[in-house]
C-alpha cells in the first residue's frame, strides 16, 4: 500500500461529498481522508498501484485543484 498526499482546493463538506463520489469508484483506493484544518486542505489516499497523476487528473476534471505533495 502506498500513501499519496495532495494539496487541494477543497474547503467545505459539500466539496468533500463530491470527491467521495469520485474516489469510492476507484477500486485501488483502500482509504482516504481530508484535513481541512491544514492550510493546504490535505487529501491523503491509501492505495495500491495508483499513480498520483491519476488522482490529480480525476479531481481536476471535476473542477478541484489537486497537486501531489512530496513528503
């Protein structure tokens, strides 16, 4: 399992619901969560064999800024 960390433009619970709809359709994702208290509105994803670019593109097509953070 890999942990992917992203900075996003998600700031509100309704936006989290939109992302939930997208992420629950991806079988490779085991877990995900947001930290909206962080200044980067962090999205953490635990997944197997999933590229960060896939998540960035998926969210960006939905109008959500998403950029992988290196840690």
